[in-house]
C-alpha cells in the first residue's frame, strides 16, 4: 500500500480523497493555486504544495508542477479526482514515466473511451447495446445524407473527440442536415483540434441512466447499479438519484452484468461509468467516463461501499474488497448539487461565506469544502456542496432531503438551493416522471 498520495484537485473532491487516505493510514499531499492558499483541502491534508497562480492552466492543469510536487514531497501516487487531469491520457503516461502511480485506469483505456467512435465500436463488440448510427466517422456531406436517410430523421451529429454535450448538433429533418453537419465539424475543429464527426439516430425523450462499474485491471469487474442523472441544465447535472425510478431489479441486473462483463473483458482498472440513454425500456450506450464521478456518493450510500478506498486498493495492486454477489442495493439516495450561482440566470456568485452550517442527522451526508469566512474564488467551477441523503425508500429520501435543505445555512453569496427546494415540490419529480429535457422546459416557466 502507498505511504503518501498527492491529490491533484481542489474543492469537495479533494476533501473526499483526503478522507479516504486518512481512514487507510495514508499520508495526503494537497496541491493548490495561490488563490486556494486558504482552501479547506490545504488545511485538511497532511502537507501542501503551492503549484502556481490562480489560472487552472498554470496550476491544477500544469503537469510539470504536479509531478514536481510529487518529487518534493515523496508522494508515490496521484489521485486526480474528477475534471482537471482525471481523463488526460498524456498525464497518465507521464506519471508512470516518473515511476509514480496514477489512481485510475490506464492511458490506453482513457484514450479508447475518449475517442467516442472507438468507445462505441468497443462497446458494440462487447455486446453493449448502442444507439443506431454511422459505422465510424462520417467524412463527407454525401455520406451524412446516405446514413441519415437510411436511419430516418431526426439525427444527431456528434464530435468523435467530444463528449458531455460539446460539439453536438441535431438535424430534425433533411433540411437541417447540411448546417448541422458543417457546424458540428467546425465547432469540433475549434474545440478539440479534430473535425471528425459521427451520426446517430436522435432519441427524443430519453432518460440519462449511467451504470457504475469497477474493475481490478486483471479481468474481474463488478457493477454497482445505476444512477438517474436526467435532471440537467446545459449538460450540468442538478440532482441525481440511485436507484433510478424507471429501472426495476431485473433490468438493473441485466444491464449491470452486460456492463461488468464488458469492462472485465478489456481488463479495465478502477472506477468507471457507462452512460446510456434509456427510452421505451431500451438502453442505448452513448459514452464511458473513465473517472470517479461527482455523483458517486449516491451509489456509495445505496451499495454501502467506499469507492475511493477501492480505487486506492486496486491502484496499489490489491484486490477489490467485494465480489458481485455481495453487492445489493439498499434503500434510496438522492444528491443535490449546490452551486454558488444566482438564479434565475445561474450567474456565478463567488465571494465570502459569512455564515455556514452543514445539515446533519440520520442518513445525511454533506460533501463541501465551505467554512465560515471562506472566500469562494472566481476562477473555478461553482460547485460548493453536495447534499446527499439516504433513506429506506424514495419518498422518505425526498422528505429527508427537504428537511436537510432546510437546515443548511450558506450566507453571503447566492446559491442554487431555492431551485432544489422548488424541484422537491414538483409532482413530476415526486413521481419520478422526468426525462433529459424536463428541467430545461420547467425552467422556462420557473422564476
Ligand atoms: C444524444 C441525445 C439524443 N440522441 N444522443 C448530451 C450529452 C452527451 N453525453 C450525449 N448527449 C445526448 N446524446 C442521441 N443519439 C441527447 C443528448 C442530450 C442529453 C443527454 C443526457 C442528458 C442530458 C441531455 C441533454 C440534451 C441532449
């Protein structure tokens, strides 16, 4: 096992990893920009190293600075958290070249899933159901017309190098296709330096269901059920739950086994998430994320596991601490992502926290780096807290979430808490009857 781990991240996820390290008797090293000198992750870690100015490019994304911080402190492994360098295959290779361990999958697996066509081809070959679409890239507008006519409209043009909603264009009818194709290509070129696109049948009213998988890198893998992340605004998740209100035990076992078998077959190591669109009782693979996700705590609550501990175990060469037969869902968990943003425009609202109180009590987990007097810097993403509840069933989880939101105090800045309170009064949310477009439609009338 490692003696010392460096956490190449900030905010609540840095705390999450430091906490796992402490429980495993591993020393932790925080890295921080000058803007984060007073941040909670710096205070909570055993040691800290300043890695640069506020700009992420020159600090949390600076590979030389992070490798140097490892060398200075003697850290043997790096946990990347989510975002920043967590899915950067080049970083993984450099970490290894320096004799250090990246806590996550191999560079090859990150590359495989980062290229959306290769990811889809691989999943298809492994028996994972995919959205009907082009076989590989579509290079010409003639080919785009041929593929779309064959499939039928609407279609969606996606960037091979994209993901998370970037570089996508929908063509409702054949009349939209020329523009969708050329815009998707030029935006992809500008954003990713790669203009390759592929085409899929556009699913009109799906849910976003993602399966949590975990592999040991040696051909064994498990699944830990699904999360329903359909409530999104501009591809930012707002509220996530486990299990999905739309998935029954038999369906979960079936798609879960398909996913676990697929990642076992490629010797995948560590935590991964296989994203699907789910419509008319069918799953359609869209992407795989090769990192620990923001919303992992709802899975931890329902399955009773510590996913970060498992990541660290597997990265150090030890076996996972469970097999599939030991994993069973228990109760229901919901997470609210609370952002420092002013409604209704969701405008970033950085500034000083004049008063902070975290909710508590049975079945309540608050993952947050806030403290009284903390100044939220304007340079990074606006997530300030994840409020996660766990209860025996969905109705009691909602009651607990309302109760916990009521206890929370975050004064001095604007937050998205009023949105969460309002959502928990909506009949469609209470009944679980929502899809990926529900929130944006609802926001058009909510004020
Ligand atoms: C789609 C789709 C409909 N049909 N693919 C958006 C993010 C990226 N991960 C995939 N996305 C979508 N892909 C097909 N074939 C609709 C979306 C989509 C979406 C997906 C999940 C959650 C929210 C979304 C909001 C808009 C569009």
